[in-house]
């Protein structure tokens, strides 16, 4: 049972500051997904820019209500679980409660991101389509996992390159590129891919930003993701994450990490538009300069 003291007066000023900063800085969102074959990189050289086929708005006078219901009940891509508004509401409430009580429930955080992220995913999709590199990602639909990455190749890359830094991040934090859950509740194949790309790119975001996986690093990354993408789960993590900081962490967060994260989130290139798989051999310092990412705070 959550205690009232958790939201006691001492947290209110910080919560209000966080809400104010985020509402002032965050003006973006996103939307896209991919079908069963689209979730994997397509070897065809003649693929065109994908067209979204959303079920959010099905309005065809030639079809009966029964036909529409039957179509909505069919999965759109591998792992897809079709849900209506009522079901999504129940999932959202349940996932939010479970994630609040136990932030380590990554499965509930994932569900919450899917059921609340449609508008944000739509905006992300639009921003990717307008960017040459982002558009190529949507066309190729690359995946980031142990079956698509040449891990031995990345390990032999020189120190200072993106590939070397990424492998070091995985080793140091004892994580694997296979740890991300598949998207299930986004009712649009193109938007589902965008959400999957976000999940699988999260560790690369940490790598490029130079942020560890401790609480300070995670909250800083969530600020940048929230400002750039507008995904509600990122916004919530940025606002409520600091409530768990210890006094020394809070002081460092307010004086160093938060100002840095807000600056980077507002001024750097959208990380979702970075085709990381084509940049493994690029210098990490050069990549940060290209993306407009200033050096991270001292760890």
C-alpha cells in the first residue's frame, strides 16, 4: 500500500518544477509500426516508403458492423493482440498501478508505453519520414538483437568507436540486445515498428549520451526521450523518477544532470533518426558533435 507520506510536502516543489520544465520543453510525440515481415529487415532493394494502415479509424460504408468487428479482431503483425478502447483503458490502469508499485516490472512499463503512446508514435513517425536517415530506417526496418548484430565484429572495433562503446555498455551492465519485449498492443503496423525501434535503440541512446543505467542516468535519458518523442511513459519517468533519489543524488541531479538533459533534449537531433547500424565504425566523439550532444556530466 502506498503511503501518503510518499507524496508529502517535501516532494511538491520538485514535482512542480519537473512538470513546469517538461511542459515548457516537450512539444513532440510519435506514431508508427510494422507487420510480421516488416519487423525484420527486408532485403528487397525496391521497397517504398511504408504506408500506415491504422485501425484507429475504420470508416467503410460498404462493410457491415459485423465485418468491421471481425477485421478489428484480426492481428496486424506478429505478436499483435487487438484491443478496443475499453480493453486498452483497463490495460493502462492496471499497467500503471503495477509499474508504480514496482518500477522493475518492465513488462508493465512496456504495456503502458503501448497503450498510451499512439499520438506520440504518430508524431515520431512523421518526424522520421521527413528526415532522410529516419526515412531509410522506416523503409529497411532493421532490428537490433543478437541474431542481426555481428557482435564479434563490434568487439574488435577500435576503442572510441560507436560499436566498441556499445559492446562495452552491454558488458558493463550485463545486458543483452535480446532483452526488449515485442510490441503487442499498438494497432498500426508502422507505429508498432517505431515503438519496437525505440525499445531496441534505448541501450544505444544510453551509449551515445554517455549515461549509465543507475537512477541518475535513467532519469536523464528519460528527460531527453520525453522531450524528443513525447512518449507518456518517458515523460512520467522524467517527472516521477527523481522522487526516489537520495539527498546526494538529488543535489547532483538538480545542479548537473537535469540542466544537461534538458539542453540536449531540446537542441540535439532526434535519436530515433539515427541509423546506428551504419555508424558502428564512426568515432563516438564525432557522432556526438554531429548530433549536437554536448559532453555528459561527470559520473
